[in-house]
C-alpha cells in the first residue's frame, strides 16, 4: 500500500512522481461492477491491508540524518491538482519528525450528520496535544498524523519508517461533539533521490465530492540525505482583486487580505505552481494557479464579482448570502449591505431576565432596511477621512490594519462617516431587529450560547480580529459580528425607562439626552453582556478602542420605490 512503485499498487495507487515532473497520475486497474461511489468511500491509505506486503530493507542501508518534506495535494472535481500545504523537517536518530495535516471543516446538520463549511487545510509540526493550531469555523473533517521515526540511506534511495493515523469525521454526537473513525498503519517508505513517494489518504465519496468539490487527497514525500538537501527557492506574488478586505489564501492557508489601495505583495513564496484564492465575507470565492519563479514577482488579478451587472447605481445587487439574505454592493466604499426585512418582534427581555433597562419587553414594528454586513473597517474609514479632510482618531495599540474594525471613534465621527457613505447610524430598534431576528432570540444564532461562534471574552482569541472573521457569528439574515468584536454606536439617545413609553412603530429613541446607546458587546465582553437585548449608555464624546459602528440605509423596497 505504501509504495513508491506503481507496479506494487494493485488496489491503491502509490506512484513516484519526478520532482521536475507534472501532476500526479494514477493507473486504472480493472474493477468488478459495483457502485463506483461506494468503492470510493474507502480510505485508500488504510482500508486494504495485504498480509505480508512490505518494503524490504536492504542490509546495506545505513542510518543517517534525513531531510524530508511532506505536501498535501488536492485533486479537485474541476480537474486541477492543488498543493494545499507543505512542511519539512530533518529526521535524526532518536528524534522523529511528527506532522499533523488537516483538510476540510464541517459542522453538524439537523440529523447529527455533517455539512461542509469550507475546504480549508493546513500542515504543521504535531504537538503533544490534539486538535489544529489555527482558528477554525467548524470541526476538522480529516486529520492525519504522520510520524517519521527513522531514516536510512541505501544507495540513491531513502528508507523512512512511517506511522500514519487518519481520523475522518463521521458525524456529531447529541452533545455537538464531533465523532471520528480512526485508522492506524505502519509502513516503510522508499523514496528515490529526485523523486516523490505519493500516498493517497482519501478517495472521496459522492457526498465528500459534492461538499468539498474534491476527488482525492494525497500526501507526497520528498527526501534526501541532509548533505544533499535541495535548495529552497522563493519568489513573490503581486495580487490585485476587485473586492477589498477579502481574505487571501495561499495553498489553502490564510496569508492576508486584499487592499483598496492596489496590489498586495505576497513575499517568500516557494517556487512552483501555487494556488491563490480570494474569499469575501459572504463566502464568494475565486481562485487561480500562479507560476512562481525564483527571484521574480508574478502578477495575478482575481475577480470575485464577475457576474455583477454594470450599473451606475450606488447599490448593486449581489444575490443571496448563505443565510438567504439579499446583499448589495455599495460603490462608495465597497461595503456589502444586507437586506433586513421589516416586521414585528419583541424588543427587550421578559420579566425575570436581563437588566432593568431591558424591561418591559414590548412588541415593536420596524420598516425594512439595509445594514452593513460587517463593522466599518479602517480601510473604509481612512478613505472617508481622506475625502472629507476629517482627522483620523488616535490609533489603538494594535494599529489601524485595513481589514480591522475602525474604533476609537466618537458618536459624531460615526454619524459623519455614515452620512458620507449615503446612510445613517441604526436606531436601537433596527439594531436589535437585525441581531435577534423576528423570533427575538438571545443571540444571532439562537438562544444557547456558543463560545466559538464570535469573538468575545468567553470565546475567540481574546484579541481584536478583522471585520467579518467569524462567518458563523451571523444573524438570521447574514449580518456578521453583532455579538462581540466591537460594541457599536446606535443613533438613539439613551433613556433607562424608554421601553415603558416607546412607540410601537419605528421607535427612534428620546428626543434629547446626555448619553447615547451602544450595542453588541466587544471582544472583552462576557456572554451576558453580548446578548442581543443588552443596552449600554455611553458618553457620545468618549472614543474607546473597543467600540466601532456600522451603517444602515432605508430600503427602497420597503419605501415602495
């Protein structure tokens, strides 16, 4: 099974690919007539155990420090093969190399089965603990632990004692915990100098292929005696995209965000064919393969909004997001807006719950409106400041990264931005309607606290993160980060007793006051303070590093225009 010779792979292909050659190829052995998708459900790495089949170790093989590199390669439904991630190490006597590779993220569906979140991947040095050392939006779908225990040199061949442990997600328990099936195998890899041993770890079932758009995952191994370790060569990629502040992935790993200011330089990129993907806050994505050459910069332009019709309108329709909400592109600052339908909802908290200023709970009806999908970013605010000659606020200690939420702004700063962008700050009732939906749920996703959905004190990295970095922190209509991240200015004056005298239709707060309303909690807020009904009274002149804002606009559809 684990062999670099195609002639030895009667059931599972494992071939040698020249380091200078092209993509992986595989033989097509004759098979009995069965459902091909059922055959593809088998882990080709582990499912077929052929007794007595192993790689003989020549008597002349000598123990020696060995350099090795592991690559995860994805063969896609569309046809191309992508190098997802890579990692290298030197194997020495008594010091094995341990790698952890993961592919795909999934979440539970209503039947304790799984649905794909995204086809993310990563390679890393394995630690003593379990899991993946990077923020995930779901549970890892496939986890592969590789231990390279001993390297030996025999002529022009490298022999490596290898242990594989593959965990594949099968579903979720009633508690929500992921359930995995595990297979373990020990083999000796034989790698010729200048070639790669190619090991198939997953041949996709029909569901896996449909969900991840993937047909097969393989691990490739290169190795050499450390004295003849091949040189590592690098180039650069200059990336431009039509959508600013979108995530950039290089070979499956997040490396940055696109910029409104032009190209983004990706430095120290290994030579060869590299996959680059760009994805916006609603999951729209596009990808391409860039050929990187030593010491050269490769230019690459990606277009996310290919199907967007040409228009001079300030708001251009984008279609629906994963939650079903209609989205629009705001030309002024390249913001995405989400349509929040009007209707009735129960504002505040029922008796015995929440804080005193959340009572009495009362029925409110609001007109439909459009709301920014994410908090206003520094990139947007800097554009506004430049065009309006308004001074920038004091930078927080983490600076002003273009994709991070703008903060340290006063209420008047936030109002001025929204006016410039063609909108306004949301009323308190609009903000709560967006966060809680029509059923007045406690949090945007429901009534039960989930610490890993959003960036708060009770979950997340305990540090500021880019706007829209948590796609699972979504409202029923697809607005992001209404819990945690940054608390947000609303347009209303604050009155603790306002709910007892609030009008039933489109309440806009008291006519006057001394403090303004802030909503949503921030990355340092506990779950109780990040509820959709929580209210804060804030001096409008107080600029705080953990408070930002987002804008709304009247919905032409609701106004009958």
